[in-house]
């Protein structure tokens, strides 16, 4: 048998096995938080965009919320602005905020849109609509100094997002919110993704990260946990750093009615499709019970 026929058989087999999942999630909204290494390597960027385009073209409704911490850090360094973090949040003064808005709202956001379009799906930057979509307030950390223009989500106005979904468009959203003073605030993208997933009553929330998933004390992957187990893992201090807001966001999102949350390794090629189109999936799945 020729190489081409072998390759064709493999492709046909994969598509056939994926059919039940395509049917299950047809017409369903799946919010994906895009960040970490998946945003920094060209091959992973291209693979992610292709996966999202495929999901859309087979009838799913992906919504993208992206981060950009490393890219912001690089730009700040170029401009001679030092980065400081308190409790995992970047202290954001006016100069820093200017860079954050440019990197998140323009550079990264538009690159994602362009790549998804390249692979045949419609996508749209929602940056100019953030003022109407993400209502925020300044975040205060107990016993810590002022974080500056760092925010938390107060509410999501999802009308604009729903309109884009209904028109067959993939919304691409940056984690920038606005408070009552019309100030732009930098918000943790995991938390924004969770709030948007809840607002849209999504089928799934998928968070891409740079680790295999949630691990136990011995470093073993927890492939599936419920809210009770997740709460225990948090109370034991096993989850630290950037993983903590991810798990907290998942717990809150599950409580709002979203059926499942997934913390997966974005360093794996086609990580999103592996999670959506296979029974085993990858990473850690969090459910209500």
C-alpha cells in the first residue's frame, strides 16, 4: 500500500472517530482561553488557529479569550519599564497600561483573528466593543499596595458576543475591562474567560496552560476532579502561582451551570481538538460532581 493511501486511511479513521463528538457539540458554545507557550511558537499558533477554524466549520461555536503576559513583559523590557508582580498580578501604572492595551488589544488580538481567517473561518476582534462587554472595577489585594490599573470582572454584557456567534463569527476577546470612570483595566484572562463562559451558558471552558494539568501532592496528573476535590486541592496549597486563578475560575464557572472545565497543556500540538474530539481528552477536567 502506498504512503498516500496509508495517510488517507489514518485521516479517514480520525474523522470517523471524531464524528460522535462533532454531533454532540454541534451548535454548542465552547469558550477557549488561549495563552502560554501556544501563543509564542509559530507552529503552535498555526495549529491553534486551524483547530478553531475546524471547530467552527463543523458547527461548533468557539469563543476565544486570550492572554499575553510574556509578550507584554517583552515589550515593557524594550521600553525600559520594569515589571513588578503582587500575588501574581502585574502592577500596572499608566505607562504599563499603555503597553498592555497595545499588545493585548491590537497586536495579539489581530494576529489571532488573521490566523483563524487564514484557515477559512470568520473571526472578529472585539476590542473596540470591550467597553460595552466587560464591566470591571479595580482589584484590591488584602494587605497589599495599590495594583494600579488591574481589574476584576463585575459583569459581562454578552449581547454583542451572541450577535457575532449567530452570524457565524468567532469572537476574539482581549481581557481588558472598563470601570464606571471609563478607565481601562488589565484583567486576568482566565477569570475573564470564566465569566464569559458563564454568561453564555457554554458547554465547555477550556484553559490552555504550560503544564500537563492539575497534579496531586506526588506530582501525578489528576485527569478528572469534581468541585469538592478541587476545593480540597486548593485548601491543601497544592496548586500555586498562575494555576490557582485557573482552578478558582473553573470552580466558579462550574457553579454557574457550565457543564465542564478543562485545564490542558497548550504545548501539545492540536491540544484543543484532542480535548474536544476524544473520550480520554488531555489535562484535567473539572465537573460539578
